[in-house]
C-alpha cells in the first residue's frame, strides 16, 4: 500500500513544502553548468528513467540561458509513478517530446536503470550511438557500488577513457 507520507512519493509541490526539492540526486542540479558550457546554441536531451519527472521539471524551470531546446523522456510505465510524473510535469508538456531516434547532445541516465551491469549496458547500447560527438553522458548516485560497477563495465566495454562526472 502506498504511504502518502513517504517522501519517495511526494510530488514536487509537496517536496518543496518540506524543503526536500531539489534533491542533490536530481541529475539536472549538476548538469546545467555543463549544458551552459556547450558551444552549440541549443541542446537536446534524452532523459532515461526520470520516473517522477523531477529532472524534466528542474531543467525546464532553471534553464535561465534558454539553452535547452528539447527534452525527450523515456520511462517505463508504472501506475504510481505515472501519476506523480503527470503532476510534476503539468504545464511542461511542450518540453517533453516523444523520442524517435534523434541525435542529442546530452544523455541523462537515472540510477534506477543501473541495477546491474547488464541493465545499464542494454540501455546504453540502445542510445549511446544517438549521442553527438562531444556530448555529455550524465547520471546520478554514482557513489552507489551498483552504479559505479555498471558505469565502469560500460566504459571498459566501449573503450571510453575519460572519467564520467555524475
């Protein structure tokens, strides 16, 4: 049974009342300065696994330099999270586009998709080739052993030598 007082299920409006939004684990919190440094005038983002729409919301509300052109969000259907996602992204529908294979400058991968090396590898193999050269791969919760292992596995397999910043 869903506990309405569990912060995991708070919509952003409620999380703000408790002072828990934005959380440091939201990808966009650390990502915006890097987006602003990209030389391209407009940036497209592929956002994987943002179950509650927090990253979409944060990026949309804090893009003060208007660098973000499009945000494509792919999430697996989930009855509970779908409701929270809709509430959190109400009014931002123009920013949330259906992904149809376009090239992007930023690939955001939520740690919920990195339970195992194989899970991340499967997701990244689907979308890594859609990242433009010089683009950014980002995620959250890189301090978790499962996320570290999955990232290191993907980097070794694809001969990516630079240290990712998550």
